[in-house]
């Protein structure tokens, strides 16, 4: 490689809108540029890769927990694979329960610094969360914001004036906390992940790197990819760590779900976060459930294996949910 690849970490807690933002960026990237995306998901079933692939980007998924665990092997493998395709820009989306400073440390290491030009880290936040102790007391939530040079208050269209006022007060306090870099901190308010591409070229703040690793979960394999065995109709995978539980299902491409019943089931589901790409009797659709709101987008995928991932801070009755999902499959 003759020049380093411009790279951004796009972080944010569960449901902040990271994937939606990356989709927007990919839709509006320069037509002559080739972009790559490294996607990390807490759950064992990769969902985001299917959503992003339709935009023509090169995608590498690392499901199954924080990608910087296990000595960073999954992350190193993924970055190397994407860099070999010689992209013009690399976007890295850590899991909503991840550790962006650990990812930064890896990108600045001797292994990658000759090939990666690390730009500003962008952290998305839902304005409604900055005054909610459930989030502000969460170490990952704070670590993600602490790592950022640009904080994007997404979902402003779903926030009240009081939420936005609280956001401004919170950001003032945040700037005081980081007074050595005040002039380099930026707050951007948007909705639907509609981020200006020019923000990607902001320089990174030189921040102290972590001195030690972290714990909370581990990989039981270095290659988290998997598929269905011949004749197997579906597979279920579970994960837990950092106070959260996830369960995901991968269904064979020959299975079709009842769209209306699936939508009703997702609307009634109380989990904090649900993502799915499902083959239904009305076509292939992406489902996104956050804060009790179900959003649906039609996709052009054909012959695709359906997949769904559910994340919650409480252990849910996974077998009961599986029985419901199986009942929605059309004969």
C-alpha cells in the first residue's frame, strides 16, 4: 500500500443509530471511492453485514462480543482482510457494548499505523439518554463518549425540547471534563443518522491510550463465523457479558415467515434491542426495534438466510421466543 487509508471509528451505545448512520454515509460517499466497513456485534448472529452489503461496500463482520478481546485476533484478521482490498476509506463500528479506546490502541499500534490514517472518532448518543441514570452510570456508555472528538446527538426528531436542553447542559459539563481539548470537541445534532461526510475528515485528538485490557466476556473461538449444517433448518446462539444477554437465530433460506405475524411479535417484544433480516411472504425485510419502536425496510436480497438477534439486560425466556418464531414459519 502506497498511502494510509483514512479510517474512522463510529461508536455509540445500543440503539444510538450507528448502522443507520453508516448506511447514510455509504449512500452519499463519492461515487469514485471504494469504502470498507468492519462491523462488530455483541450477538453471535451477524445482522448488520446484510444491511450494509446492499450499499456496495466491502463488509467484514465480527459477531460474538467485543472484537478487541482474545488478544485482538478477530479484529486484526478483519482489518487485514479489508486493507488488502485497498479501500479509500475504512469505517469501524464496534459493538454498542464495546471499548473504543481498545480499538484505537490497536489501530495506532506498530501493526497498523503504517497503513491506517486514524481520523476523528465519532460517538452517537440518543439525547434522551444523557439524563437517564441507566445509561450515565454505565461504564461503556461513558467510555464511548470519552473516546470521541465528535459527538452526534442522533434521534433529535424523537427528543423533546427538555431532552435537547439537558443535552446542552451535559455537553457543557463534558467539555469541562476534557478542558485540555475543548476546541477540538464538536457536538452535532441530527436525526435518522444524516451525518455530513465532511465530519469524517476531522483530525483525531491525541488522547492517552489504555494501559490494560478489560474483561467481561470471552470468545470460545477465534473465527466466530458459522453456518447451517446440511439438512439443518436453524441454529441458535447465545452470548452474555457486561450486564447484557443476547440470543440469535439463523434460519435456512428455504424458510419463509408470515410478515404480519412477525411484525406483531416484534412490536410486543420487550427486549431493549432487536435486529433482524427476514425472508417473509411479502419479501425480504430488515427489522429494527429500539425503544419499543419497530422500523421496517424492504431489501433486495433473494435466497437469503433469515437471522434475528435479541439483546436485553435481563435474561429472557429464549426457548419460548424460539417456539414463537418457529410458529411464524409458513408451511
